[in-house]
């Protein structure tokens, strides 16, 4: 990480962007940016339909050194594929949080990293191919915005200009003595999925058995389209109930689950990451993927999926999140979840 460029100012503040369907594009957001939207968004093709995103924690940094745009975003921890926000999220931030943060930090403007095409992955060796920088400036007459190349070599004077940077919140994967990371040092990527694959119908993947609970408990509702996602795998190293295990993961409850389509894809694409020799791998799923999780009552819409490798294939089962049984840490059960980041920052 380049030093003395960014200073984290959001600290412990809970800056949360709501889930979004990707329908809001900056080039069409004249009400949000009444003072102007430059033509680069259309000219450079940054006007393609967006993708749905889950509720996301945001961090805010202040630029404190002289740097170009590439320096700024290289200074953020994580992979390039973890540093961007959707256009819908940028607009939401501007409407919900930007005026307050400009006032609190005496800032003049805010940078964010966006994809040119949100449906395409980022090449970690050539991020500029599908990434642009968006700058939002609060003018007395309202917000204005423009897009820039990630590799634009203009130097920004952080000490003089009082500029901010927003990015997805980076949370620590060091959990409370219950979990230990076993797969996550390199990106484990699940592809975009349309929500059509349900566990109760995936007999070609779960050849040993699919228990009847998926139908009996209503875990057979149509899924939703989800973007490409990086996941991580922990092992359970101490005795704990399910609610304790999943509480030990970073993030809110709305950030800990996978869609059923993603669970099926994981088991099909990455069977070597499942716990072997008859012990479970746990996933958290929603009963209804179209509804948000109540952070105060997560068990209303969250269930635990067990996948077990047995001699004749994969066995899959469902359990209530609030099941009172204690899982024995000596069996090193695996837990699969979205990866929020590698490091705290």
C-alpha cells in the first residue's frame, strides 16, 4: 500500500448503502446532479444497464497527499474487483450521505471507482479496461459529476483540495476464535447467476440425497439474479451454535448469505473446498431471496444449509439458524460466505 495518501475518516461510523436493482445510471441522474453531468459517461460507454447489489457497508477516506487517480485506488486494500461501487450505489451515496460527509470533513469533492460494464469481471492485471473514476463535486448550486480515466496522470493535491474517496467497507476476516480462514488468500469467484437453480431441484449436483425440508419449509421459491461474487471458506475451530458461527463472520446479516443458485454453483465448481470425509460444509441462505433480512430477527428469513460429502455423492440438508445444538469444533466444519475483504483499513 502506498503510504501517506489516504486517511480513514469514517472510523466506526456505520455507513450503509441499501440494496439496489442497478436501474439508476449516472448519465440519467439529472435530479441528483443538477449542476451538470459531463458527456464522458455516454461517450465512453459508461451508460450500460447495471446489476443488482446487496446492502453494502461503505468507508470514507480523505486524501492527504499528492497523487494521481491510480495511486489513490491502489492505496485501498483488497483486489481491484473489491474496490468498485455500482453507479446505482454512487447515486444513492450522493443522495443519502454526501452532503453530510462534505460538511463533516470540509471536503470539496468525492471520488469513487465504477465499472464501465457492471456485467463484466475485472482483469486484475488490467483494471483500467473496465474501470473508470467518477468525481462528485458539491457546488453552491448543487452537485455535478464527471468521469475520468483510472490511469489519468493528473496530480491531485490532497492537502489543498480536501478530497474524499468512498469504497466498499473492508472488514477483518479475523473472527472471534470460532472461525479460521482456510480458503480466501486468493479470489474464489462464483459467476453471475440468474437465480434459476434451486437446491431442491439440483439432483444432478446432490446425488446422494436432498431432504424434504427445502420444500416443507418453503425453501423452494424462485431466486434472484446476483452478480459475480468472491467467497471465502472458514473452518469452525471451537464449539458453537449456528447463530454464533455466522455472527462471527464480518458484516451485517444482509452480507452473510449466498443465493441458492450460488450454493449449487459452489458445490459444482469447487467441490474440493467442501469439508471432506463425512462432515458438513455450512451455507446461509434466504427463504425468500426477494426480501431483505431484518437485522434484529435474521432467523425469520435465514436458514442454514448443510452439504456433506458421502460415498455416493453430495447429501444436502437444511436447519434453522437458531437451532440450539452446539457444533463440535474438533470436526472442523467448513463455512462458506461472501468475502468482504482481506484486511481492515
